[in-house]
C-alpha cells in the first residue's frame, strides 16, 4: 500500500486516498453509532456524521477542482 502511495501517478494516489478517507469516515460513523445510539426523536453521533457526509463531499470536490485548475495553469 505504501508503494502505491509513493508512486508518481498522482491520479491513482488521489483515488486511493479518497477511498481510504471514505472508508475511515464510514467506520467512524459506525463507531459513533455504537457509542451514542440513535433514539426515536434524536439522531445519534453516527447518523449526524452521515448527515454531514454530503457537505464533506462537496468540500472535497471544491478542493479537487481548485487543484485541477491550478495544475492546468502551470502546464
């Protein structure tokens, strides 16, 4: 895994890091749900983390688009 992350292929490195981020984020939401259960009228910590997932995804999309634009300006 470390050899793949050290590769010169930036697209592959970015894809692997993105997949790893979402796996860790999902595992944290499962862990949050385990420690702070969801009730009938209140969301637990795991559900709150999953509710923020679209916001986090949008933020990552904006950062990646800015990186792409800056890389194309340098070419």
